[in-house]
C-alpha cells in the first residue's frame, strides 16, 4: 500500500508531543512508534538515533516546537 510518508511523519511527531518529558537535559519522547517513521525523523534531524538502547529519543528544539504545532493542528479543538 502506498501512503504519504510526510503526513505519517507529521502525525507521529504530533503524537510525540503527548509523551514528551522535558528537564534540564532537554526533551525526550518514548519511541513506541513505527521504526521506519522514527528513522525518517532521525534523518531529518528532529530526533536522536532511535537505534540506541534507551526507551526514548531526544527531540531537537525544532522538533519540540513543531510537535506542539502539529498536535494542535491535527487534534486541537477550536476555541469558542
């Protein structure tokens, strides 16, 4: 089946916003997503290498900002 990989990447990054934790070391998200998608996000420089043993990936500053924007775009409720 063919599908729009860019849309999948955006949706995955949006969902990462829900599972992102930030502290003094940066922002990390659980990596329980499709491996091909995680690899594409890594190749785009948005997350750290998902092949590491850690159960999470580090998000770049750009990815943190973009994940929230995409989450609101796909899942936010319009304000009344």
